[in-house]
């Protein structure tokens, strides 16, 4: 069974540099999440430099939230360079079911073979070629409904798949676990999910097994969400409390017991 406590210690010791190609809405919060958790962000997206940077970064996080053709080029350059250099990278296929541009970009990025795929249930179902009930960037399907699809995608693509929601599901096609915790306020703060993908990249830079890295990142997020919920009175106060909580979570408090076999 994965031990998030060990993964957190490894990530903090490494303080990895994470290249983030993300959306306009998420940039500031995502960078602050990485800093609070113990990593270092670099928001490098232009194709003139994204590939070169991916070869020197500890990990890469690609988020398709606000697409344009040039940004897609930057994503593909970075993903290709990461593959050649052995840099782990995470794909966050935001609303990949919504438009032709998103479907095409997701297909090309999946062909570049991400190390970790992190999305909501509707996104994972869409990537598996199944019907989903997503609306905009929001999931319309339960995590449980996407578990079989996640296993299939993981086995076919050779990656770890994380389906996140009230209780997260993580699989590499053979192993599978659930990660519990967090807070109902988390979906009410924009860029929370985007930032989780970047944190998965930070863990992947420091933890050899991408499955353990993903579980560690999800457990860290879940523990911080619980702490922040106890301090906040609503979404507005939750966001800064969450950043404080990410920094305060330690190996001895992350809660290895929040991970269970699935």
C-alpha cells in the first residue's frame, strides 16, 4: 500500500522545479499551491521555450483549461521534450469533451504518453470513449462511474489515472486505491483541481513510482482540505486557509490511513 508520509518527505526534500502550462484562471493560485506545499513553480508555456525548459524541469504539468493554437503548440513541444528527457509529466484534460479543439488537443497529448492523467469522472469517461454527463468544466458523473474507464485508460496508455471527487480513485491498470478526505468547499474555489494536477507533478519529480507519487499528492491535498475547512467560514476564507494548511501538513499528520485498496 502506498505511504503518503514517505512521499511527502521525499517531495519536500527535493523541492522540485515544476513547469506549469496552465490556464489564465489558475496561474496565480497554482503557483502559490506549489510554493506552499514545498515545490517551486515555473509558468513557462510558449513553444519558443517550453520544450527546452521541460528538459531541465523536475516535472511538467499540462492543463488545457484556456486553449489557443499557440498554447497547444507549447504543450506539445513540452510533452515531446519531457518524453525524450525522461521528465515525468501530468495531463489535466479540462473539459476535454466540450469542443473539437479540446478533443483534438487531448488526443494529441495522450499520444505523447503522459506519466499521470488527472481529471474528473466526466473527463476520464470521455477519454475512454464513453458517454459522459459533463457540463462545461464540471463533472456530471460520479467517481465510481469512471473507475472501469480509468483502469482501461491506464492499461492502454501506460499511465497512472487519478479520478478526483469526493473520494478519489487512483489506478495504474493493475493497482487501485481510494483516497478519502478533503472538504466540500474545495470545488467552490477556482483552480483547486488544476493545482492538484501540478502537485501530482511535484510529487512525480521526487517519488520514483508515479502511482505512489499520485497517491501522495492526493493525500496531501485531502489533509490540507480538512484542516482548512476547520478554519474557514466559506469559500473566500478557505482559499488562504488552504495554502496555510498545505504548508503545515507534515509526514506525521498527512494520514496514511486515508488510503485504502479499491
